[in-house]
C-alpha cells in the first residue's frame, strides 16, 4: 500500500457532501466506489477516509438527499448503492453555486490583494 | 427539524436491528471490494485482506459512528439502562418492595393534598370563559357581607363593565314531596340568567332563563344537578316535566345541569336550583312568608359578573365602586343620626377573580392545606433521603461490579445514568402507586374536611395533578439516585477490585442520617405545636361546660306554631324536658355559640355616653329559663332567667362580666337598663363566635319575653352523667307527647359543636402527628439499617477486640456513641431549622409561641428515644458477637 506514504490532501470541510452528490449525479454508486472515484478523479490528491464517508452518507440519508438500495456490484457482490433524490439534486446545485462563488471570491483575493 | 427528516429518524428507531445488519454487510462488501482491487494489482490474497482491514479501521466503531448520526444512541443506551435497572431490582424483591411502598406513600400523600389544593384553590369551573368571571365582594366594617336583592339588581342593570351578572343564595336543605314520598335535598336560589352568564348547556331539558326572574311567584321551575338525576332518576330522560311539591307549591323539573358542573361554590353540589323569583314560595320558613326580594337590608346573595371583552378587573372595579358609593351615600342620607350614617358608609366593594368559583372554601381551607402540603413534601424528601442511604449501601456492595465496569472502560456519566435509571424505575413505580393511593386518600381527607356536613369536592386527577405527580416523581428520581450514583463513581478502581474498604463512605451515610433526623425533628416539632394548640383550645375556659349537653331543634314551623303559640310551646318543651329522668336542667338558646352564627346590634346603656368614634355594637342572644344553670356558667351577681320572665312582666336582661366592666366599671350593673330592659344578672364571660376570640360583651334576653319568637331556637338538655346523645330517645318521646306532629331536627351535642368550630386545628393536629410519626419511623429504620451494616462490617474487628479482652459494654457504648453523634448533629440542625421555620405557622397556633420550649423538648426527646432504640438493637448484636465465630468466619 504505497499510497500511505504519499502526501495526501484532506478534503476541505463542508465539501464532502458536494463531492459525494456530484459523484452520485452520474448514477448510483456504493460507498467503496464513491471513495475510489473521488480518489481517481482527483488524481489521488483527495482521499476520503471511510471513517468520514459512512457517517456522512448516513447524514445524507437523514436529510433525504440520497436513497440507498441493495444491488449487484460489477464483480457480482451484494453492495449497498446510493442514489440521488430530487432533493439531493437541488442540494447539489445549491452547493455548487455556493462553492463557485466562494472559489471565485478566494481567487480574486489571492490575485488582487 | 424538517418533517420528512423527523419521520426518517423515527422509522429508523424501529429498524435499528436491520440497520446494524445492513451496515455490517455494507462494510464487509467494502472490505471485499478493496481486497479484490488490491489483488488485481498483484498483492497476495492474505495481505490484500489484511491491508483492506487496516485501511478501514475498526468496523464496529465505524458502524457506531454511522449509527450516532441518527441520534438514537442515547435513547438506546437509556433503554439498556432501564432494562438493567429492572433486572437489578428484581434480584432484591424485599428492598424493591420497601422502596416502592415508601415512595408510594410519599408521592401518594403529596398527590392527595395537591389534588385538594387544586380542587379548592386552583381549578377553574367547567364553564365558558371562567377567567372572565369576577365576584362582587362587599365588605362591611372589614367583614365580608352579602348583597341584598335590590343591590344586586342595581348592579346588574347599571354596571356597564359586565356582559351579565348572576346572583345566588347559600344552598340550604329543603324537604320536597316527590312521587308521593318526602325527601330532603340541598337547593339554591339563583337568578334567572345564572346559567346564561355561566354559559352552560343543559344535559337534558333546558336551564332557567332570564324571564324566570321577572315576576315574583310566576316561575315554579327547578333545574336538577346531574348527580341528583343519576342518584334519584337513574338518568331517565322522562324526569323533564315531573312535578313535586315544596311548601304547598307545585314545581316542575325543567332540566339537568351538565355532568362536570358542581355549582359555583366549591364544596357544595346543590341538587336543585330555583329561580330567585320563587323566594317567597321556597323559603317560607326562613322568611316567614315574606319575600326577601324587596328587602334592602337583608343581605343574602352572592353575585358573580362576567367581564366584557377588553375590560379588565381593575376597570370594572373602578366603575362598580363609583356606582356603589353613589348608592351608599343615598342610603346614608336616609339614616336618622351620625352613627347610622357612619355604619352605612363603612361599606366597601371590591372585585375578586371567580374562575374557581366563590372563595368560601379557599378562605376556610387554603392555609391548613398549604401547611399540609409542606408537611407531606418534607415526608417525601425524608423518604427520598432514606432510600438514598439504602441505595448507597447497595452501591457499596456493588463496588466490585462498578470497579470492573470502570476498569473495562464504562464512562462515569454512563454509570451515573445507570444508578439514576434504578431510582427512576423506583420513582415511576412509586408515582403510579402514589396516584392510586391518592384516590383512596382524597375521600378520607374530604370526609375529614366535611366533618359530617354536606361537602362535595370533585378531585378526579386532571392534567395539573398528573403533571404535579410527574414532576415530584422526577424530583424523587434525582433526590434518591444522585447521592449513590456520585458516591459509587467516586470509588477507586483498584481498592474496589481488591475488596478493600474505601474511605468517605461513612461520611455519606452520616450526612444522610443527620438529614433524616433533622427533617423528622422539624416535623415532630410542627406536630407538637399543632397538638398543643389543640389542647390549649380544648382546655381553655370557654365560660360553659361543654360535656353532657344535648342540642337539638324542632320543626315547629311546619306544625304551624307561630307567635304566642310558639312561645308557649317553647316554655312547655323546657318544662317537660326538665322532668325527664337523668336530665339535670333544660333550656334554650337562639344563636348557638360556636356554631358559626352570630347576632349583634346597637345597645343603649343607661348612664353611658359613647365617644364619637366608638363602636356601639354588642353581641346579643336570646335564651330560655335556667340557661346559665344548664350551661354551667356561673352567675356572679343577681339571678338566672326563670319562669317569672313573661311577656307581661317587666322586660329584663342579663349581661356578662366584660359587658358590665366596659359600661359600668366598678359600679354595679344590676338594676341598670340596657336598651330599656333592666339588668337582673351578671354572668361569667363565655365564648360566642369562636374559641380564639377574646371574650365578647354579651347581652342575653329572655326568650319567653320575645314578642315574635323564632322557630329555629336550639334546645339544650344537660344530663346528669354520661353520654348526652343517649338521652335522645327519651327526649324524642317527650316531644311526641307534647305534639305528635313535631319532629326533632339536627340533634348533636355541645361538645361536637365546639369540636366543629376547631376543625382546621383538629385536621392539622391529627394529620401532622401521623406524618411526623411516619417520618420518625422511617428515619429510625434508616438508623437501624445503617448501624446494622456498620456492625456487620466490623464483626471481625469486634471479634478481635473481645478476644483481646474488651468488655461487652465497651463495644455497646462504642456503637451507641456513633448513633449519639449523628443524633446530636441531626437534632441540632433540626432545632435551628425549626426555630426559623415554625414562625410561619403563627397564625394557626393558639396561646403558644412558635418556639414553645415544651413542644420543642417533647419532640426532641421523643425522637432521641426512638433513635437510640433503633441504634441499640444493632449495638446489642455487636456486644453479643462470639469472638471465635467472628474470627473463624474471616
């Protein structure tokens, strides 16, 4: 497990929900898949700890942003899949626009200050 | 919280098991997928699985963290705690039963007293908008006074602050003939608008209406109460339209009041209401056939108004006062002299909230009830401390278990919760049993308060009572459980595991015992103050001998006796009663002393001029021949009334000492005139309206000289010896011989009349004694328990001491000195608390300081004696320890 020694970036607080929602916006996915996907797409810069991922998924279930269902994984294993709900889609749009505003603002401050 | 979210959380609570299984499977599949991915990169199977596990961490912890998100962890832990508590309590049934019974008694007594306070002082009547109802309270020279019918009408028609104003009389007994049989019931006269102002709807038929008040004598209707309907007619609807006869008038039952309505006078539940317009027909006896409706000076009505929306009590009061003052000034202008005008002008008016009904019960019982509330509150507190000390003992015995749990990582908070769960289960059980017990205690209390009179008080537990019980049960939980919980978690892990003694334990016990002794002492001192008050009232010189006097009336009115015939009947009655075997003397009195009634009036005394501001009133009474001899009141000068005092002979009067001293000073009052009558006797002072009053100035007139004798006079028969009531059959015989149409009514004894006048004092003395004794017994059990375990723990040590030659008495004294130490501390604290607290009871004491040394000493000695006995039993056991056995057991 060579990656353990590589420098790793913590996911900025508050953005984990957004990342999960974004991943799920492309289709249903299980917990392991979500973590893998974030790692792959971010080119190994971002890594989700299982210890944060599963509690976060529970909170999203409570909020009603995602649903869970059991399904068959790629290699024929029973896995719990998470799906976006309409409320989750709305939440994603909201989080994205907020994130963009914040990033834009931070970028401006960095460039112009 | 969003509704959907709440729903999801709630439904999760009931699928916890499923949730955990799902979560476990999800994590397993996560591990498997991770391992599979690693294998694909060429890692060996074993290593892959291991790496995946390392990466994931502790799956149980992860599952618990995920579970936490749903917010049910705490509730789940609580359920576990409660289940565990139940298991622990089931293991020691003796302890659990004692604890439950103690708490049931404490909580039950509190609930019962609170139910009464609720019914008497707090609960609103079940009428429309009770908060808008106000009572017109008229005061005359500081004394509460009722309203006359013309005054009521004046307010009803002129005050603009009200949406309506009702009036009602005091409920009295009437005899009616219904379906051919005579029966006695309680009835009240009410204004026609009574039910409209209250906003009530009939349970059957219809209620009285405004019009029923218009023309005197035109509305012979009656509305009956739900309970009378149930009792007498078994809720049969055909009761509507039934007729009955009352004083030769035929009345028709037109309706039934709602089930939850008990009238507007707490304590009374009139069976029937008549419109005020029927006064002359209903109250034939009382009014002598004359209607009180036109009487300006007969104050017999209670009035309740409904405030208009937006008008406050203060605004309405301001308006009513202006109206009232105008009227009073007009009345005063008609008086002949200054004194009369001053008397009329001494009237004032105020408005009082009447949501809970008229305040007669509140005035009578609120003070003793509040005291009883404090007393039972202290008893409950003591019961809690008592249980607490038992639980500390159990906590100590469980110190090994507790230490193990701490050692394996149980949080202290969780342990405190565990102990609180135990006391919560006890308090919950005690609370439920307590509510049941209160249902038994309330009727007993009501019977005590009723004292043989008509007294109806609905005390079914309402929300307020249940909330009260819930709150005190929760308080009980904390009071019982906190000390053992904190104590147990202070235990150190190592000594607990090694079964060594921990320090600090003895102090907890001592503090708890000291607190119990202090509270018991406070309760005992309170009880002895109330008992001494009762003794003082019972043994004080009331100016007559209360024992052995039979008191009764006869219904001469119904038999048609009036005027001179009535007077002759009274003379004959007394003569015949005198002749009965074992009767020493018989007489009569118009206003029976200490019966709640009174009669006073202005007196003009020969040779005496009043100062301008002086009160010219004296207490008056009318008595039969040989009255003072019958009562055992010494005649200081002159003579008793006798058969010489007839209408034709000179008018005479007898005055008491206080009267003579006030009006004549050192001069003799004999031969002087009062209101034109010549004074022929001076008698010793006696009580009239209450035992607590200072002796009033009384003028007695002879009944046989009264031009218009009253039918409601009381006959007095003094017996030679023994129970006065035993003479009742003989007396009945005499009355029948005089006229078979005559019946004896309300027979009683003078002793009972006196006792009735000190009802509150009797209730307080008896109940406070009972509760103080319960408290004392509880704390003695506490001492006994604690000392027993003290001796048990030191058996080994005592054995060694005996083996080394210690004497039995040394060990006995050693144990007893432990008891004496806590006893002295408890008594000291209890005394200090009592000195500062008993002051609040001053108004209820009589001829006694709130710090009465005798009461304090009796209480302290009683408690000390009981505590030493409780401590002596374990001490004796310690002294009888066999050293060989003790050492062998080790």
